[in-house]
C-alpha cells in the first residue's frame, strides 16, 4: 500500500517535468540551417527553435517528384513535411513569414502546410542542396501532384534559400 502511494506521489511530482521536456527541443549539434520564432511553444534557444539538418531529417523525410518553374525536367526533392515542423515547434499562428538568405520574405498561410504536402526540401535528387542550388531549404509545393498549385500565388510562396520562419 505504501509503495503504490509513493509511486503515485512520484508520478505527480514528475508530471510537470515531463510537460516541461515536451515543450523543449533537443539542441542542434551541427550547423543551424533554420530558425523558427514567433507563436511557438517548443523551443531550444531562448524563445526560438533552431534546427540543424539532422533535426529536420528526424521529423521524417518525404519525397516529392515534381517539375518546378525554376528547374529543368522533373526532380526528386526530399525533406520533412511543413506540417511536421509546425507540430514540432508547437506553432499556434495562422501565417508564416518565410525569410530567405537574401532577406526576401513571403507570407505563407499555415493552412497551405496543413492542406498540401508542402515539404521543406533539403535534398534534390539525393544530394544536399547547396545555397547556389536552392539550399539549404526550399519550401516546395507538390506542383505535379496538384496542378492547381502551379500559379503565381503558390510560386511566390515557394521560397528557396530559407533561413528562418516566423509564426504569426
């Protein structure tokens, strides 16, 4: 009887710690290639979520084979689903401000990532994407799978050389 009460007491004592751990992300061990800020509840550096390649890959890699307006022929792009990143950081907003290395910013509705298999491509045809070839991250819509996405609105939201995302 005493042992079960002690176990229950310890369980209730440790529950807040488990909740605290659930709201933090592991620290990146490699070069940080993405910073997520704003209306997020899971962080690892102050009030931001920093990701290296390994952390993004751990979200689950998905392939999208598609043509794009910026590449020749069909390519296979690989990266985590955007909605998996949103879940990982506990995103609570409706709009993403996606910023590229050259300071270009595009507004991307969160519903795009929830309703379409948008990936944060980190590889093209099996190779990591260098900055000169859309890297380190390319917000990519599945254009061939859903031709309705191949219009100016979604092309504008397909940011490459992504460095940060702010959730609003």
